[in-house]
C-alpha cells in the first residue's frame, strides 16, 4: 500500500522525492536514540533508578553519578532513562486509545452520517470546548492520581481531534467514484469503511498521529510536573522537572536535563511529522530543477554501464 | 419485447429527485426488457435518464431524497420493492456494473488483483487462496497477462484501457447474470474502445451474460447490441432489434439521431445533421410528448396528450402519434 501512496508521484527507479532530507534524518536519529535508550534502560543505566543513597543527596556530576543525584540521592542519569520509558509508553497509550476510539467514530460520522454523526460531533465539540489539560485535571480529580488514569484521561481528550480529522477525510473519499463502485459491487458499509476509505485517508492520519505523539509526551509531563501524573517513586521527566526546580541553584542538572529531553523528543517528533507530511502529500512534492534531475539520472546510469 | 424469457423487465419506472430548485422528474415511465444473454443498448443524449435507469436497477439512489415508482423485475422479482438488504445481495453477485471512468472507479490504494479477489471473498465466500486463483483467472480472461505480474500492480500503473479491463474483471468475477455497462468506453480512445467492446461481447457470449449497454454512440450499438432502446427526457421513445430500429427508425427523435451520425463517406459533403432546440428541463411532469417542441412532424395531438406505444412488426415499438396515423 505504501508503494501506491508514494508511487503515485515517484517511481522506484528515478525517485524525484528525497525522503532523507537533513532535518528528517536528524529528527529521526534523535528520536530513535531516545527510543532505544529508554527501551533498553536497564542495559544503559548505571544505577537502580529508585535506590536512595542519602549520603549523595543533591551531589553534582561525578564519575559514579554522571549527572549527579536528586534530593533522595537517586542517580539522575538512570532516572532520565527510565523516565523515557514512562513518557514513551504513556504517549503510545494516549495515541493508541485515541486511535481505537477516534478512527471508528470518525469513519462512522463521515461515511454513515445522519443522527450518529450529529450526536458524535456535538459530543466532540463539548470535549474540544475545554482546554486539554483542564479536562485531564477533571478526570484525575474524579478518579485519582496515577499514570494509567492520566493516560486514559489524555487519550479521551485526544479522541475528538482524530475523529474530526477522520470524518472530514472520509467525507471527501465517500464522494469519490470508487466508493460508489464499491457500493454497486455489493460490499457492506463496514468493508467499504475499513478496506476502501480508511487506507485512502491513512497518510494524513499518520501525520496527525506522529504529531499527537509529541503532544502526548508534553501533556503527560505537564500532568506529572503538577504532581497529577505518576506516583513516586516512578521516574518521569515531568515529575523530575517539577521536583528538580526546587534545587535549581544547588544542582541545575536536576531540572534542565529532563526539560531538555522533553524538548528534544517533542521537537524531533514535530519535525518528523512535518517531513512525513511533505513526503506523503501529493501536492507538495519538492521537485528538483531539471538540470539537477538530469545530472542525477546520469550519475545513476554510469555505475550500471561500467558494471556491464 | 419478443422473448417471453426476459431476464430484466422494467415497467413504467419513474424516478423523482429532490433538488434545491424543485422536484426533477428524472424518469417518467421507462419500459425496457433485456432478454437472457442479450446485449441491449440504451441510447440518448446527456441527461435523458440512461444512467438514472442503471442506478435505479442497482437502487443506488438516496431513498430519502428520491421517490421510485413502477416495477423492475429481475428474474421475476421486483427490485423496486425490495428491502435494501436484499438488493445488497444482488449487487455484484447477480447484477454488476462498470462505470465510465475506470481511473476513478478503482480503489487507488489496492492492487488490482486484490480488488478482483475481494469480489470472490465477499460474494463467493472463497478462501484467500481460492480468491487469488479466481482473480488470476479473471485477469487472463480479460486479456491482462502475465496475470501474476498484473495482480500486484496498482491502478496508477495501468493505462486507461487496462484499467477498464480490470473494472470488467471485477464486475464479472462472480459471473453475474446482468452486467450494466454505463458508457464504459467514453473515456477511452478509439482503438482501445474497439478492444473493450470486443471483450464485452465475447464475455457475454461465453458466459451467457446479459448486458445493458449505456452509450450515446449509435456506432457502438450497431456493432455489439442485438436490441436497442432510445431514451428521451426520461422515457424510452423507441425500442426494438438493432437492425430494425437503425434501418426503419419509427420515432422522429431516433431518425434525427441517426441522421446526425458523422459518416466517412467522401460524397457526403453536406453539413452534419443536428436536432434544433434543446431538451426542456425536467421540473414538471409533462402531459404531452416531450419531443414535440423539436419535432418536425409534430401536430396538435402531440402538444396535448402523451403518446402511448405504437407496435410495429417484430417487437419494434415507438411512442409517437405519427406512426400509422
């Protein structure tokens, strides 16, 4: 399927569009590094992230503690790695939940329409009327603190955006001839929605999802920063930032390092999604100039000739 | 018509559509019969109701915005009166349709093989492997070979003619009894047109499949259709065997249409015939002959009464007061 999405503007051999632009590559490398370091945190960590060594409380960077220790004497470097797990797993949970709820709802609204559409869209309007974090506060206040509850709360808050997007895309696709053709071939509405309409919307949805992933990291960290997310002693970037801020003058690394990691992951995801959009969007192909293209083709052909 | 064994019998079909400017009487009494194994042409100018008739057979109108009357008997069962669930069972399996623009009618993100296989999966409940075999067979059948390579290709990798072949393969994958071809060659150039026509004809012969062939081209009708119905303003004005209609057009509209076919003959240096005026809008349900304003032979009765069918020899009939009068 990817071949068809991309292939409509680029053929395999003489590809116009370059996927690996510098910004795309850099953002990808940063994000993959963060994912790998967090996923294999036990391998890369030097200490148990939750072990208190009170004698080294607020210690600065040293050979044994690369980034120093927090107020409870826990190794900052190891906690940043483990905190990445919390952030990434949490963000995946948020986006996963919004996919599971948002895409089916959006397809039903867009394709079936009618009363279901009206009801679901009005419900979305209600949710969208509240600021994201405020609504998440409401959930936390009602159901209590904890990473699971924050993830579910943010997941639900993220649903309306995805529902709206999917709905608008589905409406566009619904009016194309191939959908009427599918109806006249006797396919069920469910099949048409999932096998025909959804794949044709997926490139835009994919971009939105990578963007959402970045925002989810940010929002989860915000909740934890305010003390509404994770419960101690779980390592989390937002919580670490919140706690470290109290000792900014004693050990600035405690707040700046988690903050920097949050920024890096969100920015790299944003750039990544922007590059993805440019690559998948048919109307925004960045074509090389004719001379550039011709010389590139020449270069491609030369090695083949010498080989033959 | 003549054959009592009709696969499809449309009697007095009316379709009214709701629009912002009022009710459009899109079809006002269509009578049309398609015999088993017959290729039946439907001819007429734009907006005369050809595609509307096809859509009605498939029940593709929005039931909330339209009203249907009359009967559409398919193998003796009235499609017009069916529950939509029952119609869905007919669609694709017993009645299939191919459209004017193949590039728009194929799912752009599914390999063509999978699109054919999907028909078998849905309607014949075949396994993945069986469906694949059926799809490969169909690709060969419509002349796309080597089928193995074509199977994996996407619509954008094929030419218009090949795309239409794929559409046909999808439509006939479940051996439908009736194929509705809605101007299947209009978007194709002349040489490809001929190939597609030949393909449809040979498939019809081979599978005993009836075809309702919608076109505005009398040349195509003469080539592949054994019977033809001429439509004007939402009505069938003349119907009969192709030879008899082409040689002895009874309705003035048919005669005028035939006169406006360009010929290659060098001696005919005269101007191409055309029909003066243009069709009325369909915002009222006319109680007179819709063609009378453009008809050279129109007389008093034509402007006051709606003509019924006058029967000629061999099932040939036309709705005109001028016949035999």
